[in-house]
C-alpha cells in the first residue's frame, strides 16, 4: 500500500510491422471486399499472419489451396509474395476476375528474371526454394534457372557462360554478395542485381539495435512468417532472452521478472492492432 | 680424375615464355620488316623485353615515345598491350601506315569497355593504372570510368547504380572476384567479366608447382616486364631461392652450390632463345 512496483518500460522498435507490400495488399483486398461485396478467394494466405487471415474471412475472403477451388465468376486474389506464371495464365484462361496484389518489389524480380532469361542469361535465384515468392520468380526464369540458399550450394551447380543473380527480397546482403563473388569465379560473365527489399534489412537492424538496449525481447508475428522467425533468431543472437508470439494471449508474466525494459518488434506481416495489443498487455 | 661431380638437372616449367599475343606481335612485325623492308616505328617497346627490342632494331624497327617522332610515310606499330584510342585516331589522321599487333585478348577488353560505356554502365577496371594496357582500356571506357588496383581501393570511389567490372588480362582471379563482390554490395547492378588471360594463370600455376620440386629457381625475362616480376615474386613465396635474370650472362655459379635440381621459367615476353641459352649456361 502506498508503495509502487518498479516501473517497466516498453520500447517498440523502429520499422516494426507491416512493410509497404503487405499493407498495400491488405488495403486493396479489404477495400474490394467491402465496396464490391464479392466473394474473394486468395491463393494460399494473403499474408503470412493467421490473425489477419481470420479477419479477412469475416469479410468474405476465403483461402484456397488451388485455383480449381475458385468457382466460375469468383474473384481470385494473387497474394503479396506472388504466384507462378502458370497460375496467372490459368486464371486468365478460366476468365476469372483477378485482383493482383503481388508486392511491386517482388513483381520487379519476377520481370527481371524473365528479361534476363530472354537475354540468354542462366538465372540464379538466391533464396528458399520452398518459398512461394521464389517459386513465382523461378517460374519466369527459364528451364536452366537454379535456386541456391547460399554460395556453398553452388558447388554442385553446373553454370553457363553468362549467369545472372537475383535475390529473394528478404535475403541478407552478405549472402547476395558472396553468391555473386562465387559465380564470378566460375563464369565468363556474371550479372548481379541487388533485389533485396530495404524494409527487411532496416527492420532487422532496428530490432538488433533495440535488443541491445533492453532486458527481454518480444517478437510478434505469424509462426508461418519466415521474416518474423528470422527476426526472432537475430534478436536472440544478441544474448537477450527473446520470445516469438503470434498474439498477446501467449505472453507469460514470468518472462518479465526483474526486467525494466521490454523491447517489442514485429514481422512484415504483423498488423498494428496485434502489436498494440501486445504492448498494452505487457504494460 | 675419374670421379664425376654431382649431376645437376635443369627443369623448364610448362607454359614458360611467349604467350600467344606476344608471339603473334613479334612474328607480324618481323615478317613485315623483312619482306617489305620498310622503316618501322613501335610506340614504346613492342614487348617488355630489352633483348628482343635490340634484335628488332637490327631489322630497322625503332622505338619511339611519341607519334610525332614517326616521319610521314612511316609505318607505326601499335604494340601488343595496346594504345589509347587518341593515339590510334591521331595516327589515322596523319595518314600513317598502321600495323596493329594489339593482343586479341587485350583488344577484346578494350571493345568490351567501349560497349559497356555505351550501354550506360560505369566501367571499373581492375589493374595497374600506370600500365599501358590499362591506359588503352581506360581511354575507351568513358569519362566516369575508374581504375582500382584491388577491392580496398573501392572505398574511396563513388559508384553509380550500374557498374561493370573488367580486368587487366594479367590480374589474379581472386582480386577479380573480390572486386565484383565489393561492387555488388554497393550498387543495384553489377556486371563482371572475367577477362583474365588463361596463359598468365597457367604460367603462374606451373611455375609455383615446379618451384616446390627444385632447389633453386631462375626466372628469365625483362626487368620492365610486370608479369615476369610477378612470376619471380610467386616463386620466392614458396621459400625456394629465386633469381630474376634478363640474360644468361647474369647467372652466378655460386647460386647452385649443393643444388641438384634447378627450375627455370620465363615471362610472357621472354623469347625461347633467351630461355634456351639460360638452360645451357646452367647445365
């Protein structure tokens, strides 16, 4: 009575949360769903955040795994990380109404890959072969295109005389420059394009800087979001206890015992309302 | 009497001596001088070997420093390492007869630099800024072209958004790939061309391999020949005593005391007769 507990401060990292491409995708889809009142189908989750996908379902936006699940006359949404060219072609053949919210930075890599292939370059994509973004780029890069997750992967690759390197937008600069270097040592001509999105590196740098100044870090975002998982990984590498949560409900009071400063950051697909709720809950 | 001294073996490295470009230059000039009997003038030494230049003088081939020293009606020889574009233009304006023995590999780099400049790339030349070959490439690469001797030099350079890297034909692969990597980290697009001449790297590899198997190394070639000096440097780095000579006259018996195997190699501008004379003298 009369005594107050220690004051705990919550610091939100700069550049936490939505990137341009995700915000644009969500705004477009919500706007279309509400004003036109049409049934919409996204090919896979629109963005990698289950809570956002749930909200969209309330507005009549359903997730489908395959184009065949979209009924004739339906509206199909191509998600922010893009789709393979064959999917886009098939949607057009079926005469479906298409809402394409592919992130402009991703679309740029897709177009670049197609152009380079046309100019007779063997296209090398630095990225995660299983990621939707990479599959979309790959589908436009020609039959001799390759995906590597890092420069070491190149050892087993057969390279042509003219090789062009592009990167998944969420790669690190170091992985990109090392890949270009390795290719340079093995071909006559290498052409490298730094297609890494600034938002990702800025978010990562800001999170690591913040982590060094706090006692506990909370990273908010979908468990299916690769960039959120990477963010948590980078923060925990600073040695500060780090917890990856999807929603405020997962917060455990015991994490904050003795802590004075709590740092909060969030992946590119985490909406502001989830970040704000987490901040409120901690306080 | 009756006893024989220890047998000394002389090993000549693979790929020692003349490279394709040098041999071609010399053959062309000697052929022209002898058959046409014309007074010929080379802009600087035809190749970086004083003994060869002396022999050419006997055939009426003189070395001049400047185009103005060539009399009207004279034949001017553009040497194997190439000349700046302005020199070529001026020779044509003066109506001089031109014998262009620029090495085809060097000419390829010159043309590439010009093409890349036309395609709006900033051209970055990895090489020795003072070397005639580099000055010739530079003169075709546009006003914003740069020369760096290694990747560290790049720190002070202002780079554009599209940068193309070419290498002096005698550079090492490592210096080239590191330069491309560094540029990749600082521009949107990097384009790298491995313009390094195979002859150089093959000669260097063969010399180092040989050095590891002998007691003394003799490197024969002009003291003004950069690639010969580099060859001597590489051999002495193996820890084996290494001597750089221009002619057999410089050989000192004391170098071979206790030695059983003597290794011999020579720069790209060293003629066979000088190598053979050195081998004879050692034996």
